[in-house]
């Protein structure tokens, strides 16, 4: 199990600040081999705070003027283009989402021509 999966499964209420250091360290115990001095120090010193802040700002920009607090979840923006809401199932499917990334990896400008298929089949085309 990955840490992001554990975080997602144990989300505190949005109204409360439940992501304390103690909470983050406790749920990290569910991920084999994650806890250790380096990880614990990174959590306690907020080593990656600037990454989180930058990610939040990018998320808010993705919402534009219509959604200044962000577009909602799940959302993904690739090269400035948001995956349409009718295709957000791709964000929950490793094969489908991985297929999108493989198609656009070599030609990022070609994202405009990507056609999304059914996520369960992982089929996407140009």
C-alpha cells in the first residue's frame, strides 16, 4: 500500500485540521518500511511544505475564475488542459491514466488530439 492511498482512506473532515504531525506519522505506520528518522523529520519540519503550497496554487489556477478555490476532485490538468469531467474515471484507473501519460509523453503538444476511451480497457488513442 502507498502512503497516498492511506492518506486518502483516512481523510479527516475538511472542517477540522486533522492532518497533524502525529496523525500523519500514525497512519504512515500502515505503509511497510515508510516510518524512520528521515521520514519522521520530513513530517515534523514540514520539509515539503513549499511543494504542497505550490500544488495548492496550481490546483486553484486550474479552477480559473469560475472555480477560484479549485475545480474539485478528482481533477487532472496536463499541459494546461483539464481532463473533462466526463472522463474523470481515468484518474481512478491506473491503466487508463497510465495510458494517457504514455501517449502524450513523447509529444506533449499532441494532448489536444488524445481521445479517451473506456478506463477499464486502458484504451486511449490519437
